[in-house]
């Protein structure tokens, strides 16, 4: 087999566990027959980028170019690409390939494929590392490319490729998308605020559950939630017991599950999409007595990611973002660690990324 042809790319990379991002030159493969190449315009910053850059999960290979909420404009398509053309506005989430033949792939849930390849920090088939969207351009197989609706601003649509589908997928899969249902959303951050928007678009009643009373006005008057519960207020929580069909828990900090299980009706589902670093206590008695479930969910399949993006286009759903330049990224990471963002940082890649020296 001959040498794989490559094209030069540049971006920002973490070189070690300090997680400091600095200029980095690297190579991307040439556009294959079924590949799409696109210029990166914007890329969201997800908390997973920070965790990977710091190697908090022990999975990181350095240098790491983060970024998996990537949107841009196609510059080149492979000879056998049928779904896209140059000039199309597209995006890539946290998944850039899978085996296509296992049970989860056959079920349009490629995100659970044992051989799923992450967009950043994973090994591709040619044994090279995948590099994410904190970079000037991307190459991806066309089957893992998402079309962005024309009416959505690309910068505010970028976080939907991770945060959006992470909350949309379990709502659809677990039947929590029916008009008139009562859905709880725990945490009003990057995931929680878009969960409120999608749940409302589906016609459900939405209650935001937070430790802080300070977010009540934001939740109800700006995001459109129907109700707000302070989880530390035992009286409020007691009044709301056994009223919810499902709860989307977006919190990544250690927190008690017992009060949340109490909010669920018979056969209610508590869906965990946050990723606490330490194990949580799971009280079993409420599960037994109410036939309740605690389940997990991770991003979403390509088909449902496109469905989510189309629904966002129909209802003008975007993330609430703070647009930043490339030279602000390290500061943004420090602020993200303190939860000092409302609600998602997005990097203006095309206008602020200079080629690495």
C-alpha cells in the first residue's frame, strides 16, 4: 500500500495535562471517494473538551486538538459523495465513523458502536489520531456529516451537534416527547438550557430543577419553562412529588438522586446525561415501589442528530452562546471550569485562527 496523501492543517492543541492550548500544525488525509472536506467556521467548547485536555478520564493521547461541535462550509467532496455539494453548510458532532454492521449501527444508534470513532482524540482506521474542530478545516466521511438548516445562525447552531442531540436523543428514545407530558430538567447549563427548548418544542410541560433560586427568572421568563424547583427546598420538592413522566439530569457534579426519584410518577424515567467523576448513590426502594428507571444516554445516532437539527430549524432553536476569538480559548477553559458561561462558548475559528508558525 502506497503512502496516504495528506493536506496540511493547523489549529490549537493541548500538549500535556496542563491543558494549555497552543498553535499546532498537523496533517489531514486527502479527500477520499466518500469524504467531505469543509472549512471550519465555528466550533463550540464542550466540557468534554476540557476533561479530555486535562486527561481526567485517563484516555487522552497528546497532542490533542479538541472540538466536536463543528460547523462550516464544504470546499470539496469525494468522487462518490451523493448527499452533499461544495458550498453546503454542514456540521460534525462527536462521532466521525463506526463499523456500520453491529446491532447498534443497524439500529441507527452508531453512538453505541463498540468501534465508533470519536471526532477528536481517537484512532482512525489508518492508525492516525483524529483531530477536532479547533482547527482550520475538517475531513469526514459523508455518512457522519449533518446538514445545517439555512435559517439557523451557524455559530449558535454549533453546540446542538453535541449538547442538542445529547438531550434530544433520550427524549425521543424513551417516549418523553409527547405533548402534555411533564418533563423535568436538572441543571440549567449548556445541556439543560437546550433541553428546555427542545422539550417545549415537543409540546411538553417543563420544570427546571436547580440548586439555585437565582436561575428562576432565566428559566421561566427567557427560556419558557413552565415551573422552577429549588432542589434544596424540601417543601417545594414535596409538593411536586410523583408529578413528572421523565427527568433529564444534565448535572456532572456529585448530587443526590433520591429527591429526583421522588418527583417521578409510576414508571417514570430518570435519564442521566451528565457525567459525574465520582459514583452516585442509587436508592433502590423508590425504583421497586414505583417501577421507576434510571438510565444513561450518550450523544445520539446520525439519523436522530439530523432529525434534531431539522426540528431546531423548524422551531428556530439555537444554543445561547458567547462567541470568542481563538486567543481567548484558554481563558474560556478556565471560566468553563468555574461554570462561568451562559451557556456555551463558541470559537469564531474562521475569523480569528492564524496559521501556526
